[in-house]
């Protein structure tokens, strides 16, 4: 993938990740195990889809800066490795340069 496209994709994913952090923070403590609608964190610029998972599951994925949650079929095998398969979603890990960009853009840094 060309570098400028990779950067745009990484920027997009980081934006969705920030949205998801806000969703996660908006949950009450007792709702950690109730499914919530998180944004699909794939690199598609026109993706507006939602992924249903609990804040506890999201937090587990999110604790690794290279990992993202995407709908099944929204993975980019060129730069990502599938870590786990959930109910309708996948947890992917960025490889190589995409992984470095994801770490550099991590809003938790
Ligand atoms: Zn998507």
C-alpha cells in the first residue's frame, strides 16, 4: 500500500478509536458486561458501521496499541493479522509500518 494511503488509513482508524474511547467512558461501571455499540475501527474511509461488544471486551483489545476491532470482512490482510474472531467482529493486529503508525497515533500515549 502506498505511504500516503497508509497514513490516511491510520488517521481514520485513530479517529474511530477516539470515538470508541468516548463510548467506553460513557458507560456506567455496572455496564462493563452489557454490549454497547462501538465504531468499526477499520481503515475504510466510508465505513459507518457499528460493532457490538461489551466495554470489558473492548478494553481488553484496546490495551494493546496495535490492536483494533473491525467487523468481519473489514480486515486488511495486507497489513493486519487476525488475532481473534468474535461474534460478528475480528480483533486485528497491525504489522510492520502500520503497527508503528498505530502506536505513534495511540491517543493514550
Ligand atoms: Zn469497517
